[in-house]
C-alpha cells in the first residue's frame, strides 16, 4: 500500500509518503521554495500544492504518481460550512472550500499520471490526530488531543486510538478556537499572525498574568470536553503594538495572562479526556501542541502518565497523519511509528563534496568532524551543523542547527544578532539523554524540544546562554543510539569544558525557512557571521573562506 499524504489548504504545505505502514519520507514545501511556511494562510493561496515536496517524496522511493494506491488530502470539503454560519468573518472563505473540492484536479495536474479517483479527503483534525496517535512509539492504546486554529467546522478534537482504530470522542465547533484566539493576540502584539505565535509564548515569561481573571470571561472550559474562546477585546487589556515599536510591560503581562488562560483550559480538556478513556498515554497534535510551556504543565499536572507530542504538530503534520490514517484503514500492513523526525532530504559525502567544489570554497575533511566541532565550540566558535536528513517540523534537532557554547552568557545575544531575531527570544540546549536529569527537571526523555524544563539551580550560572528569564530551557535530549554523531560531539565538548550541554538553535535567519540543502547551508554561512560550517564529514572555516584559496 503506497500512500502519499498532502497538506495544502491553509498553510505549511507538505507531503509525506507511507509504504506498507512505514513512513519513508516527509518534507515541507518551504524547504524547497524558500518561502517561510510555504505560503500565507489566505483563501487566495489555498490552491497552491506542495509540488516539489511531493515530487521529492516519490523520487525518494523511486515511484511515479501512477504507482500510488492513494493520495490523501487533509481537509474534507463535505464537512465545511459557510463561514458566516460558523461565526467567522472572512468573506472569501468560500474559496477555500471551492479549491478543496477541486483538489483532485489540481493534484492530477501537479502529479501527471495520477488517477484522480485515488484522491481521498481526510477530515483535517482526524489527520492531525492520526499524526500523533500512529506516530507515537509504544502507544497502541492512547488518548489523543488536537487543538489548532480551525479545520472544516471545528477547532479541536478529542479521540482515542485502540490498536488500528482511531475513534473521535468530542469536538469544539467554531467560532470558539484557542488557536485563533492565540493568533489574534499574536497580531495584536505586533507579530506576524499564523507564524510568530512562539514569540508570544517567549514574551509571556517577561510578564505577570494580571489580566487573567478578566480574560477568563472570554476564554474558559465548559466542563464537558469543550470550551469558549472567541471575541476577546484585546485593546481593553493593552494597546495594539506596531511592529516597529518596542513592547511594553503591558504587552508582556497580556501575553502572560493569555498563556495562563490557555494552560488552564488545556488542563480541563485533558482531565475530561482522561475521564472518558482512563488511558496512560496522551498524544497531541495541532498548532497549539507546539506550545511547549503548556505541554509541560499538562505533563506535570495532568492525569496521564506519559505525554507525547508530534514533532510536526502544525498543519504540515497532517500530510503524514492523512497517509497514516489511510494506511491503517486499508489494513494491508500494520502502521509503524516513524523512526524519528529526520524524514527530509539528505546527501551522500560524495554529493556534499561536489557541492563544495562547485562553490569553490576551501574545505577540509578532519578525521573526526564531531571532535573538531567540539574543539571549535570550546573555543567559543559558532558552528553551522548540517548532518544527515533534514527534520520534518519546525524544530532543529541536530541535523540543521546552529551550535554554540552554553557557558558564555553573551552567546544568547550573539546568536540572536546572527539570526536577526528579537533579543527576548531564548535559545535551546541539547544534552545527552543520560545526563539530562542531572541538569534539568521536567519530562524526560525530550527528543523533540516540545517541553520546557527547569534548569537546576546548580547549573544556571554554568550554562547561562540557554537559561530563559524564568529559569527554564526547552531542551533536546540526545540518544546516542539514534544520533551517534551528535552524541559524540556532546561527549567531546564535555571532555574539553566539563559541560554536557551545547546551545542548539535552528540553522536559518529570521523570516527564512530552516536550511535544507547544501546550497542553502553555504548561502547562510556566507551571509552571516558564523565561524564554521560542519557539513557532512567536511569543515569550512570562515577565516579560510575569506582568506581565499579553494580546493
């Protein structure tokens, strides 16, 4: 059974390929087009498909469109209702439904040879739910919680996986949407809606939730597995911020209040769901599940023994979820969790060397690239790290990363300057899984940077670059069996510094997608003050690059 999953309608267009229940490839269109999020989530762009990502997925398996048994599309137009009947205020929303209905035609044009009868519509939130339920390791029986901006006519889904069956339990109808409320706040605070919500989460750490009692009037759980979240008068709490103006304490306090309100509501939903299922494991997806502060509170205070969040929790993940759901329903082979988040493009050593020679840059091949990078980091270099297959989802997980010394407090400002980011934004630490509990307190292991952890008091002064203003860090734990090269780099760095932690942030600059192919890596390295590029087994040193002389 060969299933190609497609997400396209709103934002983060992506493709994923599942063959006989196993995930073979998954990639976001932004990595190919170099447009952040692939496109803006407006009705007029709803027709755009992840053509390059889909073509790459097929090529990865040596398939042609006519070889596919099914193509899933993660939106079912038959479930959509007119925007005005859902309390939404978008006069052009009907275009989305029209484009969705025509998706089989668009797909057959984008993938010549595809039989349009093989296109299957998958409800948006069921695709999200499947991306969590069927991708979580060792979770054949689990509860599933999905929250995002919107799907066809709802913004939330509670479900349960039992074996190969995914059963919906409850849904919150629009216009009530925790995701849309958080998007509105993002825009009110001067950030880019449907893109910069993580900045609101970071800003919340600088505030106090003094508006929480009043905000609860507009955003609160209803006690029956649903909630109310609509029509928040943001300007009554803090004035709208222009993007070119500095944020104020009022803005930080509003962010903190909204964050607390979101967490309270999620906890109620989680407790209601556990009351229905009594499961040990909760899996989560949807854009709201990328809120790692809320995830940590759910793990800490919620009733489930284990919480697992889909690394590509946003809409890109519905491409994978749609394909996994169809594969499970087909029943031709058991659906297996993906081996990790590194499901995107990768290159052989020979291919990378050819790129470097074409670029005419000086490079070297050390005996051990991990050891050479650790030595450079110990000397306070910033290193661009390009290794293996690209990550699927928004987190840099040791494949397309910027690395730095965590013991130098100035490296937070330095990295934010390199990336062109706001200075209130934190950077994250990666740490060997077996050392994590010594340094951090929170849900472990945490391989996908989807929870925040308290930095233990004895370590805060030792790794100041990765400690957020509230004493937390969003960590990535590294399993040496799964990531031997990263683990070796961390071990060599600790030998030199006594620190088992390295700064890890995404390899990109502000407003641009994460680096994906060698050309992207060279362009990013050449245009930003990064000291070293570790690409495959090769090193490019900035000093050598600008001193001239290529191999």
